[in-house]
C-alpha cells in the first residue's frame, strides 16, 4: 500500500463520487477506480458500495475512513514537526557556561532566544571552561560560554563580551606605584 492509495481513498470517501474525486485529484476516473479496487484487494475488504447512481462507504469503509483521517493528521503533524526541527525551531539546546564568564551576558541572551524560539528547550549546565571544551568535543553540549583563550581543534570561538578586571592591592604593596600591572608580572 502506498500513501497515494490513502489519498485516493480519502478523496472518494469525501466526495462519494468517483468522477468528482478524480477531478479533484487531477487524474482520470478509470485509473482512480482501478486504484481503489487494488486497495480493496490488498486490504481484503470492500470500502464502498457502488451502484450506477450512488457510492457510499461500507461499514468497514466508515471505520477505515476514520482511521485514515487520523493517519493523515498524524502524517501532517510529523511533516510540520520535521520542518520546524530542520529550521531549528524545535528540539533542545544544551548550553554550558562558566558562571563567572557570563553573569552579565547570559540572562539577556537566553531571554532573547526564548522570545525568538520558544519551542526549543534549553538545558543549562554550569561547567568549568575545561569541562565545557571536553563536553563540546563529546557532543554533550551544543554551545559553551567560556573564558578565553580557546585554542581547541574542531571548535570555533568568538568573543561576545569583554570586561575590565581591576587589581586590588594593599597600599603598601610594591605594585601600588604602577599605573598598569601585567598578568605576567603577577605570576
């Protein structure tokens, strides 16, 4: 049985007229009648009572029609879900973050994402930068918000936010007279 057989059956069942159903399907009436006979043979029961003047569903045809409607609705739903998923509108997104790296940025990004694509479920994972890099390589998270530098094969990184850091020292520390202190000099 092919999907077209169900489409043909649905058209005849809705029209209760082979000529109108054939016209609706843009096919000739004799091939439509032949396809319905083949479907009935495959199913092992008659779908329609036919006379020269009328076409009506048999009891089995009525039940088959109701079930076929459910199948067609489910098929349409599956197609819609597939399309939405392929466009990134459905599914889930696993996000890793280092809390110190994103406290100013992540809430804004998440709110914008949820507004734009509310049907995607977000899974947040608080991880160190090293854990995130490992999980990204393993496919356990989809994106990560980490502290730079990131020089990892197979990963692409982009700076999305930078913030100044201030060094606080006691007034008596040797570096107090300097205007700038390099990280190297602190080690």
